[in-house]
């Protein structure tokens, strides 16, 4: 009987030493650069801004994500870089992403159907940050829009 009571007490005492609840991280696209471009595959470098709202450093060992543009799959990225995001801070993380000919053709088809000028570029990124040690994967998602008409007007000397 004593053994039956001591097991739950030991379990609760062991859990008390675990780190507190982790608040969700915020991951945003900070930059996108073209790498190499071939007929069948295109390489990009996506810079992610990772924000840590927690009171302890977040040690990341890798990241994976998918990038959609205008509601269609565009590129997939991954990196096995170790980076430490300071408590209540942020860090830029550059990740290689790859798109295929199919992804590019989807986007070109959408642009050619838009008769009123360049479309807005809507993007959505979703993925996981993998922590070093205990903690597992932290999911993230972000979306935004860039009005290409504004960018075209900015270059006209207005």
C-alpha cells in the first residue's frame, strides 16, 4: 500500500523540475534572395526572424518549412543550423529553400491571367523549429501580403 502511494508522489516531484510552459515562438519572413536557378529547380535563401517570448534561451538545432505563394505550394526549406534565440529576444536564421519547375509554372500562370497589372503577392509559411535537448518541435505559421503595384510605383520617381 505504501508503494502504491509513493509512486504518484515521486512522479509529481520529478515533473516539478521540468521547464515551465513554453509560449509560442513567432517566425516571420524577413528576406528572400534568389540563389541558383536551373530549369527544373530553383534555390532561394529565406531569412527568418525568430522571436522568443519566453524567459529562457531557446536552443534550436534545425528548422523545416513550406512556403506557399498566392495559395499554392511554392518552395520547401530546411536547415540543420544550431542557433540560440535569447530570452525575450530575436535572431535572424537563414534557411535554404528549393522550388521546382512546377511551382514556378503555377505562379507564372496566375500572373498571366491577371490583366489589371501585377498582382499582390500573398505568402504563407508554416513549419517547425526543432529544439536541442528536451522540448521537441515547436510549430509556427505566418502569412503576409506584398502589393507589387506599390513596389512598381516606387521605382517611377514619384
